[in-house]
C-alpha cells in the first residue's frame, strides 16, 4: 500500500492507523498547491479532488476520503479493535465522531489555511473552532481516555490530527483541558510518534 500525504494534514490520521496496524506500506508526500508528488507524479491523476489522504491498495485501486480510509483499514484487521464491529451501536458512535470531525471541526479550521482568518475575521474563526472543540470537551469530561472509552480507535487518530492544528495556528486550548490532555495522550503513543517522525514533525 501507499499513502499519499501532506505533513501534518488530516492524512496524518491514516498514517497513524497504518502504523497502529503494523501494515507494510510506503508514504509519498504531496504538494497540493502544484499537484505534484515527491517522485514527480501528477497527483490529480491519483485523486482528482486534489487533496490528501489517498491510499493506493495492492490491487492498484485508490481510496480517498479520510473517514472511509480509516474504517477500511481497521476492518482489514478487526482483531485490532480500532473500529467496533459493523452494525453495532458502537460502530455507529464511531461514525458519528468521524462525521462530526470531518464536517464540523475539520471544516472550522479551514479559514486558517486559506488566509480567511486574518484581521477582524480571526476572532470569529477562533470562536467557531472553540464551539466545535467544546463538543469533544464535553464527551471527554467524564474521564474517558478516548472517544469510545478506554480503547484507542480510528476516530481518536482523526481527532488528534485535526485538533492538533491548534498548535500550528495559535489557538489556545485553555478552555478545553480534557481535549488538551487527549491530544498529549495520543501524541506520545508509540505509533503516533513513528508517524510524526516520518512526516518530519518531531523537533
């Protein structure tokens, strides 16, 4: 398998999960601005939508969309417990979290990466991120380590990858201490460290 990624982007979640599952895989960095990969490949031919992640399977098929990739990977090794069994209420909860991260939290960070959170617009953008983060702060306020309880799942990898952007765009986590603790907890996991290192994100 090959994961097409951009350092620190949402593709980091797929990278972490590949590490967690112990897959034999390659990674290839993508410049989404030029649509060229590190090897000179035209990324628009890999994913016409132009963004990461994209996962090339051993069959040559390409999977896109982070939430789909994460669940596909976990389902190949159900014994990993990175995703609850299909059809269970726990799986529905997992999908609930993945959907909220994708459609709400991920999207809320958009202005910071498109130059639309400058000047007077920054406060509004920060407040929007804070509202989305408050959703997860409440979930984690009962003392659980991860979104579904004591076990790390693909949803945690995704939440970590996105909420950790706060460190890069200068958003304070003082009002979401449980989420801040979650980010630190996931950051020190062995497989997270491997993914971060491979993407050049460790000091």
